């Protein structure tokens, strides 16, 4: 598997195209899980016995969604900064800020603007690392 292509592992920086593709996969996973939860809730009415199953499935979904989203952001920031350590630090800081903004009612609008700004930077800023590797491969071929 190519470096940076595994969405469940911090295996390398990713380009803008791979970032968008991974976001699409995460969106598809979210839609699938939502449909699955709705069907399960329709078939098995929530009660004191099934609530444990629902909470367990919801926790597993949320943790995996959070993890893959964090990895996607970290890999993209890694490409922009060119440094793995700083990418991990900044992506953790961004996720903590997003959660904190959600719990402070006065700052919800600021949090929304912050989230959109970060997403736009990740989508529009050219990376250092992936671009250099592609240029190096072209030079080696010639």
C-alpha cells in the first residue's frame, strides 16, 4: 500500500485529493451507520435491555469516526507543515478547540468560523511533502 493511503494508520502525509477522498469515505461511513442505527431502532425498540447495545454501537461508531477524522486532519497538516510532530500537536489542538467551542454557548459562532477556516486552509493550501515526492519521482524516471 502506498504511503499515506491507509485511513486507519498514520503512515504518511496526504495530498488535497486524498484528503477529500477520505472525507468522502468518512461521510459514507456516517450515512451507513446512521441508516443502520435507524433500522436497529425501528426493529428493536429501545428498552433497558437493548439500550446497552445501542450505547455500545454508538460509542464504537463515534470513537472510530473521531479517530479517522483526526488521522485525516493530521496527515494533511503533516503535508502542509512538512513535520509529523507539529502535525500531531496542531491536529490535537484543533480537535480540542472544536470540542471546547461546542460547550461554550457564547463561542459557538466563533467555533463554526474556526472550523470552516481550518477546513478551507486544509483544502486550499498546497503541501510541501507530497509535492516534493512527486517531483522527485518524475526526476528519477527521466
